[in-house]
């Protein structure tokens, strides 16, 4: 049996000159004890009141790459932050035809919403990482579990955008959009029951509307019920991964690993984090876990890759083709 002692990591960096991070290696430091932040006297040799030890060379490299990777999120944030030209669907495009057949549950609206949510998760990840960033100093905080939850949210929503927009056939895109809406109907109906606030339209009425839209789009009546049952996120992530060079297996591995950390599953904690046994008491090993910089970086790479494909598919379906 292992008793877990969780400890977040604060990594401090002194930047020697004002250059890009990629060209200027940082002498990074890892926190050894955060007691100085609680008002205790600062001992000699600490950085910003935090006693630290050297970070491994591979961690320095991965941390620099992680921060460089997340710089792309700023551009996505500008796209999703109220720029109508970014999400506008052109007449004669694939999305224009999709949206006409699914109104008021437009395919393009759902795909763009997924990309917006995915981007927001990565913006939050960057905010949680960077404590201080100036031309002379950078301080980065590595959590054990929470940042993987953000990457999971980014990957899920990026995959949802790909899953919606990537299929070549209109009926598949329409069916997937209506399936997502059917799931929303069921979940929102349950929530309203719990808070005792019934909707103006019953769930049955809303589902009947989705059935009518599906059949009007060309779906055979005997297939409607099955089609309106949306798959779980595991299946969505695998399907989206298969449509990128990530592949289904890698996409699922990253999603499952981040999910394990988000849920606090022990196999995720022991298998994906840095750990050291600090004491033993008979059959119990007291283990200290800290966030894995490498694991965080490679998980973020997968999420960014998926979201990038989502934006690519969106642009393709939103552009006029005749």
C-alpha cells in the first residue's frame, strides 16, 4: 500500500538576456520547500523566497517547449474572442448546406463552440503555469493533477470539433450534430428536474423535432433512434484521432491518462506523475508525487495538434466550394 503525499512544483528561471526562450537556455530551478511563501525567514541561496534545487536538463527543455507551444493559444484566443470573420460561414459552403438542414441546431455553431471551449481550456492552462514572466525572470508552477484536467477538456473539445466537421458526407455531419443535441436535451431535462424548473417545451417535443430534422435530411426512419444516441467522449476522441496523424490509439492514451488524473484515479497518480518513496512503515510506502513536466508537455502537444486540425476542418467546411 502506498500513502500519497502530493506536492505541487514551482519552477523558477533566471533569464540571462532578453531573447526568445528557445534561443536562450534557462538555469531552471525546482522548488524544494514552499515554507518561505508562508512568511518564514528567507534563507540564503533561495530564489524569490523559495528554496530550490536544479531541474534536470530534459525538464528544462520540455518546459521551454511547453511555454513556446502555448504561445499559439494567444492567436486562437483572438480568433474565438468575437471576430465574426473567423467563424463566418460562406454561402455555397458545406457548412451552409449543413446549417440549413439542421436549423436552429447549426453544425457550424456547435463546431465553433467546441473550438472556443478548447481554446479557453488551454488559455487557463497557460495562466495556471505562468506565475511571473518578464524579460528578466520567469516563474512556472506545475500542479500534480489539475493541469491535466485542463488538457483533457482541451483535447475533448478539439476532438468534438474534428468529429463534427471532418466527415466528408453531409448526412454524417448532420447526424452527429443532431445526436449531440439529443444528448443536450436529455442532460438539460434531468438538470431541470433536479432544480424543479421545467422547460417551456418538454423533452419529448424537443426530441421529436430532432427526429423530424434527421428524416428531412435523408436519414432512414429505422436508423433515427440509434443515430440520435451520441457516443461517449472516448469514442469521439478515437474517431477524431483517426482523422489526424495522432491516430486513434495515441489520442485515447492521452485522453485516458488525463482523465485518470482528473478523476484522481490511483493508476494515473502512480503511473503518470514523478514519485519518490520518502518513508516506509511495514507494508506502507509513503510516496511523494510531483507534477511531470514531460507528461504535461506531451499531453499538451496532443491537445494543440487536435485543436489545430479542428480549426483546419472548420475553415475547409466554412469556405465556399462553388
